[in-house]
C-alpha cells in the first residue's frame, strides 16, 4: 500500500511502527530506490527522480501468501483503519509502542500478538 501522510495522518514509517507493535510484519522493498543504491551511484539518469523518491518513501508491503487466512487480512485492515482514526495521538507520540508486549497500542483493537 502507499501512504500519503497528509491524507492518512501519519507517514509510512510511523504506520510500520504501529503494525510491527501489533505483530504484523511489513517490508519496504522499494526503499532505497535504485538510483540511491551503491551500484547506481553517479548514474546520469539519476538526477531528478522526485516521483521515485516520493513513491519509495510511502510504500509498505503487507503480508501476502497463498495460505493467508482472511481473518488475518481483516485484522490488518482493522489495525490500519484504527491507526488512521488515532493518527493524531500516534503521530505526535502520545501512544507508546515500546512497552506494550503483546497488548494492542490501539484502544479499539484486540491484539492477537500475545494470544
């Protein structure tokens, strides 16, 4: 998914923090983009790639595999939705993720991480 921080209320990295705290693994496969990788350093074509920079900094890869149960998908969707609803508290840091071993960081989500 692609996160527009202005619309969603928080940036990609903060949402990754929330999902991780809720036991959802994510990946940032497209960050850093190719033109910032060592093999392409100094490439002439890598001068102005603002669109690539924006895209690579906003994309999160969520779990996807053949045996992924629909209840897990629903839980991930619920977490993302609740994170959006609580974005003002989460984005300013009033919600703490670090000390929530197995408990949900969101007030409306029952975490399965500790179950």
